[in-house]
C-alpha cells in the first residue's frame, strides 16, 4: 500500500494518520505500526479506514446544519483537525471556521470544522431573511390587491344595482308624466269644452311636446340597449358633421323658440368630412341639446358651434344654466347617474343620455370634453377625427 502522508498521531508514537486517493475517493487511515524497518517502510500495521465521504458527510452533517441554519445552497467546505492541527481540508477551505464539532469519544482529539466558501453564516442568514421578508411582503401585497379588487368589484356591483333600480323607477315615473299630460289634454280637447282657438293650439302644442319627450326617452332606452348588447355595431361613412348639427338644431328650433330659448348656430365653412353615422350622431347631439334645454333654468341661451381643430372637427354645445360641480363632472357620463342636487332632481331624466353620447362618440374614435362652472353653465364638446382624405363636402 502507498500512503501519500503518514504522520504519527501526537501522544502516541505508533498511532499514525494517512490518506490515499483511490478511484472511489480519498481514504483516511488511522493505524498502529506493528513492524517497520524505517519511518516510511512499514511492514505490518493495524487500524481503521474511513472513506473521506463518510468523514465529510456523515460525521459532519451536524456541522453543516450548525453552519447552515438557513438551508442556503452556498457550497459547504470542511476541515478535519487533530489536536488543533489541520490534517485534512476540502477544496475552498479558507481556514475560517463557522462552527466546530469534536469527534469524541471515538476520535477524542479530532475535530471537524465547517464553513461556507465565499460567505459567512451571518451573511447567508441576512440574505435569507431579506428574501423571506421580500416574499412575505409580496404575498401581503398580492393579498391586499385581491382584497381591494374584490371590494371595488362588490362596491361597483352594489352601486350599479342601486342605479339600475333608480333608473327603472325614474323611467317609469318619467314616462308616466308625459302620458298623463297627453291623455289629460287629449280628453279635454275631445270633450269639446275648449273652443278658444288659442287654447286649442296650446293644448295641441303640449300634447306634441310631451309625445316628443316620450319618444326621445324610448329612443334613448332602446338605443342604449341595442348598442350595449353589441348586436348593432355603428357603421361609419364620410359625412358632414356641420350638416348634422344644423339639421338637429333646425328640427328643434320651433319648439325651443316657443319655450323661450335663443339658439345660436355657428358653423365654420369648408369643414372636412368625418367618418360618422348620421343617425347615431344626430341622437348624440340631440341629447346634448336636450340637456342644455333641461338644465338651463332661467338663462335660456344656447350655442351650437362646429369648427375645425387640428385634425378633428368639434361640435360644442353651450348653455348658461345650472352648471355641474367639479366633483360630479366625471360621473355624469356613467349610465343611470344623475346629479343629486335639488335643481337637477326637479328636472326629468333617466341618466342615460350622456352615457349614450359617450358610447356613440367612443364608437367614432372621438372624445367628449366638458367645461362647466356651477351657476354659470356648461359646454360639452364632441371631438371627432376628420376623415382621412380630409375632403370637404361639395
Ligand atoms: P338625464 O338628463 O336624463 O338625467 P344624462 O345622462 O343626460 O341624464 O345626464 C346625467 C346628469 O348630468 C344629469 O342628471 C345632470 O345632473 C347632468 N347634466 C347633463 N347635462 C347637463 C347640463 N347641460 N347642465 C347641467 N347638468 C347637466
């Protein structure tokens, strides 16, 4: 047998330690020389043989655990000491031990020391702590987010349910009033009790106004349901927005004049066409005009202006009415939403008009803008991109 090292174990002149490299790994021998002709020429000996893996893994497992409380995968390194003198070390052993363990009672003078290559236990523990903390924080954030999402969804559902039931009662109430007025004035006329031509004309006018209101409301509800179902996508074609605005104003002109309104119409010449749907845009502008009328209170001045702005065409409908509080200006575009103040509540409505306008404008790849000051009035602008060819109407 060839020994790579063979030193007497201190305290016993004949007890020696040696290691040899074999195909299965390093082997360690602890033996007593029985006969020898010289220090390196041993003839007979007796002792025990350990495989290095047994020493390094089985015997030192406790050292690993002690040195690696956090279970890090940093590479462990070991050294074996005999009487305080290092007799064996794995590659990467720096001489700095994180933990030591005696191999007594069977190898009383031996000790195994463990450490981590390129790291200290404190550093590993700190890193592990940071990692654990980060994971906990992430888990906490995910939990918080999920709770927030659930809460928001539940709140939105509750709000929508409340608004829907308000809508149902609003609509039925709104329909009842014009129906009651229509039937009352029609009955009076039918009875023949009213003969003054002026009165008769007034009654016919009321019937016409109320039936228009009713028709408008039914139109809005049906349009909204149709568009929201996605079954009737809006078809676009190059059209003249100024012409649509003029037509809408023309159709309401007489009624508005009779109600004491002054409506100014200002259409810039040579406007480019837009990609639009005649019926949908008429409905949107009519709703905005209708709101300007409904929420004008005593200042009966309405302006409708159509102009070019960069690559867009803008229709602006202004009134000098009750205005909208800044805190409400986002919400009024939600379906079924109505401002809660008494001035608005006095006016009839179902909270669908602006939601429908927004829907139509979005379908035209446009945007809806609002400037409003409570007590001074509002300006709603429909901004629609000009038709790509930018042609003017002939
Ligand atoms: P409705 O008029 O049927 O209530 P809309 O969706 O058209 O429903 O409008 C939503 C709300 O926005 C109205 O209830 C009203 O409070 C507010 N609003 C809309 N247009 C105006 C306006 N021109 N001036 C003041 N408030 C307005």
